[in-house]
C-alpha cells in the first residue's frame, strides 16, 4: 500500500467526479486477461487487490485506484532469427530478395504463431486522486507507465484535464541553488546522495553517496559549473526520497515512526489495516507535495488547495 515512487500531476479544473461516478466508469473497463493471440490488455482492478471488491477505495476524500496491464513477452532475438529464416527461404525458393511489405507480413505471421506460447508479464499501477488538492499521484518509477494510467483514465472518463507541474525556475537550477546557497525550506533537509552533471551532451557525470552535500568537495564540483539533477532529501521527520530534475520522486521511504501509528489495528482485519495505511499515507503525501511545489514557486500552485 505504501507508494515507493511518485509522479504527480495537477488538475487544471476541479475534479468533479464523485466516488460513485468514478466507480461506475472504471467498472465498465475492467481488466481481462489476454487471449491466446493478443499482445496486451489494460484495465482496472480492485483498488485493494484480492482483499477489496471495488475499483475505487475512498479514505478522507482521497480515491485509490489501480490499473493492471498484461503484456506478452516475445524475445526480439527469436523473432529476428525466425524472420531471417523466412527471408532466406524465400531467396532460395524464388531467387530474389524479400520486399519490405513481405518482411512485415513475415514478422506479423511469426508474432501470431509465437503468441499462444509466450509468457505474460503483469504489472499493477496504483494511483490516488485528491480532489481537495486537485492532484493525482501515481506510484510508478516510469513516466511512461504513469502516462499510460492517465491515458486509460482519460479514456474511461472521456476527459482528464491534467498538467505536469511547471516550475518558475528549472528544477535543476533550484536544486543546485539549494546546495550553493543552503536555502532549502524549513521542513526539508539534505540527505547524503546526489548526482551532478556538467554542461554539454558529453559533460562529466558525478554521483556521490554517503557524502556531506555541504562539504568542500561538493562545493568544488558546483564551482566547476556542474548542476544537480538528482538530490536526496528528507521531509518533516516523516519520509526520505530522491528528487529528480523532472520532479519525479524515487526511492520514497516512510519512516517507521509514521507507519507504526497504525500498529494498534488488529492484524487479522486486513481491510481495516489497508484502509488506515492508505489514509495515513495519502494525508502525508498531500502535505508533502504541497510543501514541495511551494519550494519551486510553481505557476501550477494556482490549481492547488491546501487541506
């Protein structure tokens, strides 16, 4: 239940779907497994997995949802080898090379033949919507997968007016300034890990770990016109994370002192535990995201409403 990587987006208009409306739309596009000759399927599953019975789980006004994708795994080298065999066979039989159209048809035939024997990869992507804060938060380390979920949600709702957060100043410039000026906001503290890049496509890349980021060694890198693209941070004695220059949050960790707040819930009551964990996590993440974007003085803060 505890998210590990984040991409978050702002709604450009208030999110007006109720829990019931959202449930109705998602339940009309449920996940179904791939057929024997299908490459992929994408749809919605129970927000709480096998322990739940609805596509939307609500806690404190936040809506938890989950998209599942099944993809057939077809190794590219296998397809390439079989394609070469078919092309060679055509050359031997007819004394000529295969046309582009024939190669494309051969490839389609090979994939169709291999699909019934292919293994499947299934991935679940959770997200939650906070109408009060006008944000959607997606638990994914891949922007592509995050945008796939947004696309599926847009498809089922008919519209989804969301935008990436747009800093007034580029994120890498702001993060670099945090190190050079030591002017990070009060609830944020520097961690001990960072990645810096030099200017230019072939510029040097410096990665440091277990390093005092205010040290003379780091100052020397910054004085050499390197800029910060990833930075380890802690927030409000509650969580730690890596902030990337596209504002993605990686390796998010919630501190034990936070998670232990729900230890008094009966461990046999799984639904109650999942519900309490989601309520606790989403509440902390909402506060965290609001404070994080304030550090960047983002234009999109106009869309956000504090709790």
